[in-house]
């Protein structure tokens, strides 16, 4: 993780040229926006639901230490084990430790962004333990040896044809192009993996402090299998996933599921409290909950950007974002994409590692309007932009700094401003074609490459004002 | 049409013209003056004004933004109503100044007082003057692009549409997703030009699909961006600020 240095500029340029990706994104995103819109509209008091969810998040994050301890006590009470991991390395070590103690040879995993964040699969593979992703999208991504490009739909960047070819190449199957056939292949392959696995690793959508219950939302049933078939279940959660009470859960299920997939309710919602009890027929013998910080308490300590921790990973901001729709998830360089990625990646990895991301937004604000917990993403982006500019390691380039000072100085003084208008009017002349500026020098060439720029007016408004101020119209 | 009665105290408006309109689109300011004067409003223009500081704020140069914001606050200190031909610049004063000065109580108080008197042009007409029909006429098929800041910071959505639909002879049609960003985003359009243009391309498609010959908005930033591509591609759709439309007779 230390060596990461992301470049949105480079990666987005590649994405924009990828015609297949553009087609895949267009289709999936337009479809989803409609589905989500319907799911939200049919809910009578969506706004009230958002307000409630937001309040619970604010309260919980402000009292996080207490709720995490309550969660720990109740998980232990239910017969589970709780581990605390301060960073990615520690989380991997803890999970690997559990696996090695039980001589685990193969692991099945259900979808979890937290395990992506700590690159858990690498750790397993490094220790000679086989690990299989069982969410269909994640399975595809694992076969292709790629990173997920969307929080909810990890393989959104792949077309049917891409997946068919991938299956032919990696699984030696015939070429099928129907989603049903492809799903059937994956299902057959995965069924054996479930039966042979010694350990299941899952994420956590919510954990309920007062009962010690972890909640997993999914549609494929793979998380249900992951958490019940193998003899050990390990769940990994970030510290921000806890909610206080069981009765808070309906609020969060509603806002998460409607925002994430446009469904009223997902096919499966698993509520897991501890391991198998004596009277249970199924379930793991051991249950481990790993609670991970990995940079989150740093976010918590900063009031300006604390709301970043309210995110429930629904992916709604990705779908609505005009930038994400064009550049896809891989342009954001790390595990979290889109607007939420643009605010949490720089905070989790360090602002110097992802200094491009806070700027990778037109600040249109569509994300804050769809966010079910009302995170004001543009506000956080602006705050992070200020941090980038003030950061000695990245900061603004010398020339930009000078340019901004010069611009500000001009704007602070009306006579300099007037002079600047006059000068610009004169200096622009060599570039004017048909009354417009069509090919300006760098850096303005970045505008005029594909867009005309209007010419500076000969008589600015302030001069015209003198002529018209006493006229009647 | 509503005219302010002689007996009423005249409403006084100070134009917050924005640097963009001042330098590049003065005709928009002139149109605003015409419309306001016709409605019986007393119009003034504080000549010391330059920029509200938004470009600096949006690029992370908060100290520079603060200096310009304070300058703005002192210039418009005593004005009754401050009206601007831009949802974006109005948002800067009404929404983002609070953000900028959240740790400065004294300036925050000034911002609070000033922001309640600051309006974007179309909302000022509809919500303050209570006018939908300003007596304008226009022959043409028009569509309206929601500028992001006007829509999502100021919640201006119905106001410009009411005004547009009241124009005599006008043929108004909505484009697909009028609320989707045009990809301008201020310096974003220069920092990531290819991303910006690819978002713009989708907007241009929606405009063409709508069949309109004129694209309207509350903000010249968006219209400059959209118009820049329309011109470059020789697409015969005119960009027009809502003030220009409303001043047309």
C-alpha cells in the first residue's frame, strides 16, 4: 500500500478511449438510474428515511468507541471471537493466523470491499491457501485478475462477450453468450468450492452493537453459503459499520438496498449472531469478527471530513456521477470508486498518494442528492482540495501558485482589473477566428482543443453600464 | 404583467454582474438591466466589484478566496437586494461563503446577513417580484439546461421554467436529463479536458435530440461550455441566457 501513487489523469485517458468500456458503462448506468429512481420514488417518505439514517450515523460515529465495545462484548457473549486490527497488515495477519491455526487449505469469500482494501487474497495466496471469490461479479474479476470497478457491481466494465471469452479461456468451457448459461457455469464451479472450503470469509454490511449481530445483504446466496458451510467463518468490518440497535436495521436495509440495486429487499439478508449453537443443524463451529481501523480513526478525528465515515457503500453516487459514467471505476486507481472513492481514497491512503482525486469532479452535486445518508461529497471534495494545495509534498506547482496570486491581486483592485480586461482584449487578437478564440496557447489549449472560447468583449459590462444606467427601456 | 405600483417604495437591486458576464457576455448584463427596469425596479451597479472568489475556492486556494470574499462583502454591504445572472456565483455567496468562513464568527455574521438578500436572476423575478410573465416574446423552439449550482445548491428548477413558458410565441420542450452536468466544472474543464468534453458530448446529444434551436440556462459558465462545442461542431443551436430571452420583445 505504501508504494501506491494514483494517477486519475492517465487512467481516465485510457478509459475514455476504450469503446467497449464506454458501451458497457452507458448501458448499465442508464438502466440502473431508472431502477433506483423507481425504488426511491415508491417509498413514501424517502427524505425522512435519509434524515433518520443520517442522524443515526452521526450519533454512532460520535460515540463510536462505546458502540464498538458493546458490539465486542455481545459478539463474545454469543460465542464469537473479536479481533482488533489497526491497519491492513494487521488485519491480514489476524485472518491468516486463524487460517493457519486450523490448517485451512481452501477459503471461499463473499463480496467485501474491506477485504479488497487489505488485499487479503494476496495474503492467502502468499501462504499457499487457495481462495475463491463466490460473488459472480467478484468471481469474474478474480478470473480476469483485475480489480473491481464498482462497489456494488464489480464487473460493470465487462460486456457479456468479455465474460464469455474469459470463461472459455480460464474455465475451458464452450462459448456461451447468454447470462443464464454463464451463471450456470459459475454456479457449478462454485458449488464444489463451497463444499470443500475449510473457511469462509465475508464482509459486513452492518453490525448491531446491542445484539452482537452482523448483517450481510446479497442476492446470490453465496454469502449465506460462505457463512454457513465451512467450519470457520471470519467476518471483516471497518470500524464505521456498527449501528446501535436492532430497530435501526430496517432503516438501513431500506436505504442500502433501494440505493444499491433498486430492489425493495435483497434476495438474502443474513443476520449472524455468533457461531452455530448446540441445537443448530448448520453453521460454522467458530465465528471471528475482525474490526479494522486502517486509517478510519484518522478520518474520525477530523471534523471537516468526518461524514466520509457515514458511507454505507451503496454505490448510488457512482451511478449518478457524470464523471464515473465516462471514466469507469479503474480510473480511480484503488478499491473505492466514483465520488465516494474521490473522498475516501485520499483520506485512507494519504493525500499525497491520490492528490488528483479531489479534483476529479465537476462539483455538480448529483452525488450529495442521491446519497442515502446525505454525505455532502462536494463539500468534502472542496475541503480536500484545500488540503492538497497546502500539502508540502504535493501542493500546487510553483507556476500555478504565482498565477493564482497574480489573478487575485488583479481582482482585488478595480483599476488593475479594468487594465487586465483591456489588455486581454488586445492580446487575444492573434487567436480570433470569426469572433471566437479557437486555438489558445497552453494551458488554455486544453480548452480550445475541442471547444471554442468566446472573445473578450471590447466594451465590458461596466463600461456599457455607464451608457445605460439612466435610460428607460 | 406585474408592475410595481407608483405608491410602493421602489425595490432597489444591486447587480452582482460576475466577472464572466462583465468580460465575455456584457449583453447578458444589459438584458438584465432592461428586464428589471421594465418591472419598475431601481437598478444599481457597484462599480468596485470584480470576482466573488469562487475560482480560488474551488481549486483549494482558500486564503485567496477569503480575501476576495471579504472584498465582496464590503462592497455589497448595504445593498437591499443583490441579484446575479448566475446560479453558480449566487451559490458562492449564499452557500460557500458560509463554508469558507465557518471558523470566523464575525465574517460569518456578515455572510449570514448578506446571503439572505442575494438572489439568482430568475428566482428573484419569480420568488421576490412574484412575476412569471415579463412581457417577452420569442419565436423559437427552446430547451433549458439546469445549471448544477442553481439546481442543487439553490434548488432553482421551476422558476426559470415558469418564466420561459410565459414568453409569448415560445415553443418549450424538455431535453433528456436537463439536470445532468454539462461537464464544465470551472477549472475541471481544463484540468481534465477529455473527461469534461466527453460529459459535454452527451449533453450536446440531448440538446440535438430535443429538436430545440435555442438552449437556455441561468449560467453563462455552462452556456459558454455548451456553446463552445456547438460552435466547434457547427451545430446551429443558439445559446442564450434566460435574461436575454426575457428582454426580447
